């Protein structure tokens, strides 16, 4: 049985991958839903690529 910490209950880990024209970048995001994970991942990707970068697509999947 896996014990969860109280402050992380209901939260899952997601892998967010962002793709620009020439690069791709991945990060681990902790969120309750896939929508929250996409929003947090997009925010981090914009910080990494730069605010004026154009993201071609992104992908969110649950870390198992």
C-alpha cells in the first residue's frame, strides 16, 4: 500500500512536453487534473522558450 502525504492527496504527476519549431522541452508537473497540468506546463514552457516564442503543440500524459 502506498502512503500519500496529506498535502499531496489527490494530486498526480504529469509529464508536460512542449514543441516549438526546432526544439522540444519536457517537465514534470504536479496537479489534480490534466487541465491544471497543461496550464502549469504552458506557463513553465513560456518561461523557458521566452514569452514571444510560438509553441507548435504540446502533450500532457500521466506519469505512471
